């Protein structure tokens, strides 16, 4: 497995990133792996490598490059703790919907230009904070992104004018949503509303809630990590990309 450290020029600056791919010289389908709000760290690097082992060139960008370089935390985050919530705000505030769309377009274009990436369709997966960003990537590059997935994505359906679900008319990709239970960032009502919006949209999608899986369950360093459900999520993601990117 080859790991390359790269820099991505965006309209707003330069994002550091890693690219994972098999060491074989063959051009591979491109996939973008977007981290949760914890940013790039060993757990998400390993998740990106695991996906690359399925036969993809996987780009892992620092989506919080406006704030700093990894590690994004010099302490162990604790939900509800003042310094944790302050740091979350520092990371999230610059990531406006408009900024997320500019970045998503830059990431797709950058990955498509890599010599190790083939000219076909691309996939995107987001986690937690970046679930909506995965949708925006599919919206800003509808001719390139053929599949987008979100795991325990937060705020995917809200009453705000910037809600991610409102980009659905611009999306042509197949979508997959894996929801957590008892998720304050995506409560059951929001999940129901998202499913209704997806049905009105009319594209191909799956939306399911993972039993016994709490917000953050896919990430091995999360306190709520659920290996059985994380493995099932990975297999669903791999199946999505297998049928859309190859």
C-alpha cells in the first residue's frame, strides 16, 4: 500500500492530504474519504487504507485546513466539555455550506487529475460532520461523482435554507445513508424527513438506521465504536462503490 502526502490548492487556500493506493501501477477508481470532526488521525487513515485495499485510490483531505493541520486536538475530546465544544466550533465555523462546496469541487478535480486515478466515475464518503459534504460533492460534480455515502451524518435535513437535503435536485449519484440511533444531530424525525425528500427526489438511494449503533460507531477510536455494525457499514460502502465505480 502506497501512502502519499499531498497538498491540494483550493479557492480558499491549501489543504494537506494523503492518497492511499495499491502499489501496482494500475490506474484505479477514485474515492474521497472525509473524516468526522476529529480530523485526520490514525483511525481514519486506517479506514482509508482499508478502502484502498478494495482497489481504489483514496484521497483523505484535511477538511479543516482553514483552522490548522492534524492533529486537530491536543487533548481527548469529551462531548459537552467546554474546551471540546469550543474546539468543535473553531473547526466547524469556517466550513460554511459555500466553503464545503468549493472544497468538494477542488477535491474531486484534484483526485481526478492524479496519474494513479482512472478517468471513470468517483465515489465520496463522509462521516458525522462531513456527511452533508459528501452530498455537496455529488451536487457540485454530478457528472463525475457516481456514488456518495454518509455514516452517522449530522444535520442532513433541517429547516435552514442551507440544509444539505436541498442539494438533492443537483445530484445524479446513487446515495447511501447509514444513521445512528438516538442521534441528537440527526433525530428520528429528521431521518423520516430525509427519506421523504429522497423519495421525492427520485434517484437511487438507501437509508437505514443501524441497530445498537450510536453516533460515531464506525470509527475505531470512538467510545461508541461498534465493530459488528462498523464492519457491516464498510461492506455496504464497498458494495455501493463496487456497483457504481467499476
